[in-house]
């Protein structure tokens, strides 16, 4: 399966397990994770990245990302675990 089979170029959102997910959610999550880990990130940038990660958890859960991939960074793993449904 290819990316365009999931969301064609002209479609920006999709419904996955009852959650509307915007195209780019996974990429944004990864970029925010890198911001949290970067030694040169400002506290403001980290706070914004943390908030965006929290907002993305329902979509990432609906996509099944956390069922397939384990988060290696302990702080990020805990942040996500606190926001995932039990």
C-alpha cells in the first residue's frame, strides 16, 4: 500500500477508527518529538511541541502507530502513555 492509497493528493483528512486525522499528523508528531529532544530547543518551543504532541495522541492512536512502534525516548513515551486511553 502506498500513501496515496490512504489519502490521495486532493484529500487532506481521513476517518480512522472514528477519529478524523489530518494529512501530515505523523510527520508533525515526529518533528515535535525531535524538538523535545533537541538540546538547543527553547523552553517555549518545547512547550509548544509538547502541546502539539498531546493534541496528536488521539489521531496517532486511531492510526495504530503506538501498536506498531515503541517510543524509545522515556520522557516522550511517558507523555504519550499519560494521554492514551486505558
